[in-house]
C-alpha cells in the first residue's frame, strides 16, 4: 500500500468522527409523550408482550433487522492474529457493507476470549439479541468447531462469512467459468491450494453443486492431502484422496481448475502450462494472488482467471453474497442458513451474470459494456439487481426446506432499498 493510501485510510477512519458506524433513533422523540412511549412507562407494554411470547421481539424491537458481526481477532484479513480490538475497524467495515447493500443494521462485537469454548459461551448468551450472527476473522480449525457449536445452541442464523460467503461467490463464478470453457462439472478435476476455512468451505459447496469429491485434490503446507497421511485433522481428512500425487506439480498436471486460497506467487507459469486445455484459475490470495494476473494471461490465452482484486476482471468478492443472504434469511425468520439456501444463492448470483447489464452499472465501472464471457463470469458488487434476486432465492429456499418461521414475503422480490420493511 502506498504512503498516500495509508494516510488516506487513517484519515478516513478518524475524521470528522471516529469510526464508520453510528446508532440512529427510528421513532419520534420530540415531546414528553414521545419519551413516555419510548421509555417509562410506555416501554412496559412491549416488555409484557415479549415475556408472554418471545416471537413478539420481532414485532416490537429491532431484532428482525439486526445482525451481530462478531470476531475474536485471530485471523484479521491477511494480517493474522492481532487480537479482538484490532479487528474492530474490519467489523465496522462489515457493518457498513450490510447497511449499504441490504439495509441491515449491525452491532460489531469483539470478544476477548481465552478459548474457543469461552467464545462460544459468550456468543450463545447474547444471541437472542439478534436476528442473525455473522462470524468473522476467526482462525481455522477453531472456526469450524465454533460455528458448529453455535448452530446447535442458537435459534438464529449463524454464518461464518470467511467460509461460506467466499464459497458461495467462488462456486457461482466457477460454475459459469466451467460452462464457458465447455467443461462438465462432474468431470472437472479441481486442484485446491490451501486447506483453511475458505478452502474447505469452497470444496464442500462445490461438491454440493456437482463436483465429485474424488476429483478434488487439496494441498496444505505439506503437500497433497491423501489417504496415507496420519497428520490430518477431521476437516482436512474429508478431502483425503486415495492418490499417488504428492506435490502441486503432480496435482496440477491435466487439472481443469486451480483454486488458490493460500498465498502469493505459489503457482508458477510452468505449472499453469501443465493444466488441461481451457483451464480455469481462481487465484484468490489478497492482495497478491497465487500467480500474477499479467503473467497468467501471457502464459495461457485459453484461460479464464479470477482473483480477489477489484483492479482485475472477475473479482471474487464476498459482498456479492453475505448482505443479500442475510436479507433473505431475516425476512423469513430462518433458524439457520442451510445448504439449500447456500446453493440457491450460488444459482441466483451466477444466473444474474448472464443477464444484460444496465448501462448505469457499466458507467459505474468506467466501461462501455459488460457481457457474460471470460472477463465477466460473476456480477459486479455495485449491481443493484443483486438485492432483487439473491434474497428472493434464499428466502424461497428457506421456506421450501422448512427452516423459515415466516412465509415467503409478499413484498418480494425487492426492487430497491425502499422496499425493505
């Protein structure tokens, strides 16, 4: 990052008022009567109603449009374990995106916990305050156990965006890329470099979307995850293939897809040359991908490439998913975000990329046109139509799969932020 950008980022967060979020009052408070309704004695009435039926909290409080963004600060962006307080700017930033793209209010909560169990207990005790909980920047493998335990203990949707948000957007782009490259998803050979939270979630969701588990070759720092290894935790062991491949060089030979969720410059041009015709490379390490974009494009002219960066085509950006997924889940009072809802989000996002792109969206990105193809396999984050298609698909899947507490909303699909109730 340049010095100018560093200084601009610090000034942005500091002035004119520190931070990026505030709390607003949503009811009149101009008169003595207003205040008597807002607090004592009037507030006693909704208290009594909620005590009689906890579901009334959705009717009389902000619970139904409130998400907790919670972290322990053990895996902040690409910066590592810097502690919960250091994660606060990121959690506030996540809140900005929830509000900006889906009209969802957020409390950011940074938990100074001595163990995963302490974190779980803390979140469990406050969960009823919220309509949903977004876990963020928690290191693997602890994040898996934390999410699993909270899903069991809480009655609101629990979503670890570093896992599932990444997986949903990746799967949407990957399926479209396979289609464009003329490859059958069931036959595609996928090499996944990285075995952390995002890599495991992406691989699991790709299997739900049609990739065969035996066609996924996952690598960690010790090489290919295979059935002969005795050093695998339960999450990596799910992807242990019976194979004689041991290195990235072995695995990449003839591969259709490279999925990088690891670190910079780990895929060489020589390895890219060994991939099958019409390869697909998702090099998602940020800010520096597993292979430089210019180098990759110069090496293979039959390539479709995606990265996590906004200055290259096909950015894999979680903001395409999580605000709209929570919007749909909240609006039907879903008790969880299940596999059916995730797959529905994948399909909604990938199908939107095939639609004609309005001129105002093209102008927002400084281009004359955007058309489904090698340089446009997933929608742009500023595409307002995401608010229309993704919440509707997620809400429908929640209702159809039996995890919704309310019917499919009559005001769906959402056409703009003004339609949000």
